[in-house]
């Protein structure tokens, strides 16, 4: 089992920044790839970014490329999503998820075995 807890969400003006954290406990976090997803009310989860277990490979959906950066610190059992130049359309609940098989590039939710509870990000215009 891997338990994931997101933090760092909040209310920010357009153009601002937030840094989300995903703290893991349980099994060896460093053996899991991590994906970040977001979900707006009434919509499906959307893949935002992913990172391999080593941190050597990262993946982004087109709408966040150049604005968001995914990283991890395996010594701290934590993954991060740095979000810059935020836009109102980035407003959603953000989730981190762990995948013990893939490399963090999977955009579909069924690839991931463990999920956090989510953190709300609201970007005002």
C-alpha cells in the first residue's frame, strides 16, 4: 500500500504560482512513477503531468507545457507540481497518483494504483 496526501492548493490570481506537494508513505515511494491529474466538476480526470520513478523522465499535457514542472525528491518521499502563469482554466481539483508499473506517461486513470484525496486549485481572473 502507498498512501498519498496532496497539499499546496488554494486561491490565486491569474498569472500567479502555486506549488503542489504529494507526500507518500507506505511502500517504497521511489519505485513508483507519479502522475498528476485534475478534475473539474462534472468532467473526467485529465492527465496533467507525470514523472518516472527515478525522475529522469517527465511528461506533460500540451496545455501546461512551459508553465508547469513536475519533480520529485525520493529521499523525502514527495513529488511536486510547480504551477506558474496560472490561468482560470487551470481551476480544478488536483490529484497525485502512483503507478508501480509504468513510467509516468500514462494519461488514463486505470494505470495508477494509488491516489491521493485531492487539493483544490482556484485561479481567479
